[in-house]
C-alpha cells in the first residue's frame, strides 16, 4: 500500500468496522484484504478522476445478480465521503417505470414477466436526473427517484424521492449498465437457455430495446464491471441468498422459481453474448474485477489485459 492508502486505512477503519458489523454482518477481518486490495485504491482512483474534471463524475458499475455491485457502491460511497466528496448512489432499479406503466407494458407484451429487462425503465427520467446532477447548483435541491421493492406485494413501485443538493460523484450501478446492442447475427446460434424460436425472438427484441439506453450510457464518465469467473454462478448465489432469507422467517422463492427467474434474464441479455465481449472493450470499459466461485475478489485488470 502507498503511504496515502495506509493513512486512509487508519482513519477510515472505525467506519469500516461499523459497516461490516451492521450492514454486511461479517467480521471486519474477513474483508480487510478486499478493503486494502480493492476498495481503498479504487475509491482513491475515482477521487482522482473527479479532481481532474470540473463537474460531477458519473461512475458506472456493471454487475449481474450476486456479484456485489450494491455492496461495492455502498463501501465506495463511505470511503469517498470520508475523503470529503458528496457521493450519491443511484441504481438502475431506481429508474423503473411506475407499477401502472409496467402493468400496461405487460398487458401489451406478456413476455415482460418480471421487471428488470430493457423496456421496463424510464430512460427520460434517468437522463433528467443525471443532467441535473451534472449541472447542479449547490443551493438547488434535486429529486432523486427511489424504487420501493416492497410495494404491490413485491411487484414494486416508485417510492418517495430523495432530495439532495447535488453530488460530486454518482455511483450508477445495475445489471446491464453500459451494455450495448450486438449484431443480430449473434442470435443465429444462441447459447442456452435461448432454445426455442420464441426465446430467440425475445432475445432479438431485447437487443433492439437496448438501443433506447445508449443516451443514458453516454452520460457515464467511466465504467467498472464485476465479472464472475462463470456467469452461471449467479443462479447459485441467488439460491443462497433466498435460503438465508427464508431461514430468518421471511418468504422467498423456491429453487425452481429462482432457476426460472435467473434464466429469464439470461434469455433477455445473455452474459456470453453481451458481457463477455465487453471485457475486451477498452473503449467502453475501464476496469474488470473478477469474482471467484466463493464470491471473493479475483483478478483486477484493464479490459483486454487479463494477465
């Protein structure tokens, strides 16, 4: 570690302990290596990029289910706050269309079984929010949309907006933040679970809907990806999370429901088709953080330089 990182570690450690114990419910010692090897240096790097420009920095974080993107955004926000930066966490989930709009969408096209895939977000809302944050007057309050997952028996709806007076850094995370359309020929022989003609038509349609998100991705200053060594791990990670939730007395999905749920997202934007090529794209992506089978941090590298 550099001297600056060592100093930051010492001053930030009490906050880190509190975060581990009260938010992650894990002993701090278990995550110290990740703090030293990833979280602190990454936060300092983001801070240096912010220093180099005169407006709000929009840092994208791309990661599938179970990769830890929400945890990463939270810990980075704490460290950056400790460094004196006003940091705002924004999820792609916060940009969902309203419950009534998604219900109308599902009635028009029954393939929209769950919220999440391209087409279920209010892109104009996202553009307005990011534009306002970039041009913010420190004395002018900005409404940040927040999504309430518990509304409508878990279907979710817009919650009460959060009011902020601008931000120095925005951490914008989501399961397909920064993902772009691919050539239609990729669907000639698609990987499973895109098996049937209907599956293929759905995948092609989702690819066309991605086009609508490009203006939003163009607002990103930088993009990080949390990349599992095997995309199929997300299914097991989701099962583990549901089992833990059920063990606390809450209701959760069965293993079969989870498999169908995760496969639905693979059918809409398959990781092999959309994510794998991205880790070679140094024009669009700035950093790859590999996630091992046990969810520990693996290799960290620039796109196209895995060694």
